[in-house]
C-alpha cells in the first residue's frame, strides 16, 4: 500500500453521509465501508481523527427556523452528533480498530470529555479519535468544530467528506448542468464567492492557520484512502492558485 502523505489527518464526515439511501438516520450498509476506509487510511500511515456531523438525525438550524429557540436547537444537534459517533465507534471496533470518542459536552457514560493533550496522546498511540458534540457551543457548526479540532491537534490536512458531491463547483451542479469543478481553489475566492466548501467561520480559521482542505465525495471508491495518500481527488482549497477543470 502506498504510504500516507500526511502524518496527521482530520476527517469531517457529514451526518447526511451516514444515511446512505435512507431518508433519515444511519444506514448500517453505509457506515461499515466508512469504517473500513478509516482503518485503511490509518494503516497507510496517518494518525486519523474524525469529526462527525448530526444532520441525519437533527439539524439545529432547521429546528430554529421552524420556531425552536436557537441555542436549545443547537444543543439538540450536538446530541445527534454523539449518537453518530457512538455508532461509528461501534463499526470501527467491530473490525479491530482501537477508538476513543471525546465529546465537547459531558456524557461520561458514553465518552471521554474533550481534552486536547489526551486526544493527541491517543493519536500517538495509534488510536482513532472521534470528536463529537461540535465545539460545545451553540451557533457553531460542525464544520467549525472540524476546523478547530484540526488546528488544535496539529493536523496537516482537513478532509471534508461530502455526501454525493465530488468537490467544489463554480455553480450548483444540481441546478447548472454546465457547472465546472475546481481542481484547486484559494481560501479567499471560496470566501468571496460563498462557494460550498464550509461555513465562513470554519474557512477563515483554516485560512488563518494555513490548513489545507480537501473536499471530496465520501461515496467515491477508496476516497478517504486516496485523499490521505495525496492522490488528486475532489477540490483542494488552500493558498495555491484557483484552477477550474476544463479551462
């Protein structure tokens, strides 16, 4: 197996990616291959941590838009991410991967509290670390949690695994048949054009700390492993010049 291009990686998995073809919840047939890819990425030589979203169960922003108090809605969304992390932990442990789940809100019966130095030590010992509960604060997305945790643990890359979206486009490919995918994209262009990379707070954090982002389709064959190996996949967001495919 080709070795990893990054010594330490932060993978962001959206909650929607865990649904598979279902309309809600977690699809066992989808989560198992994700676990195998994480295992393969680790075996390639990278230390890997994962931030899990919760949109397949509960999305705080949607509940707030429907009239729920925003902070309460966001805390409910954090609980959804913990459910997803526990399910992913189980899938990883079933294939022999040693896992530690840490949460930003205290759920001591299920997981450790988030402690930065302990998380780094777990990674150094060859364990996969799952970060749940977002940042522990309302009004913050799990994208922001992913950027923050990646920077805190010294990850060399942030992998944004999307659900059936294979990169960043100059227009919505579901509405614009002529939309073109970026091979590379600058932080500033992504921010100024409000492209669908991640929320602006998370993107600004990555830009300020020069953390490269790779946006790719989680459902692609061996997509996580390919990204960890440094193969060209999806869209790479960083300080390099923006390049559109087909131009």
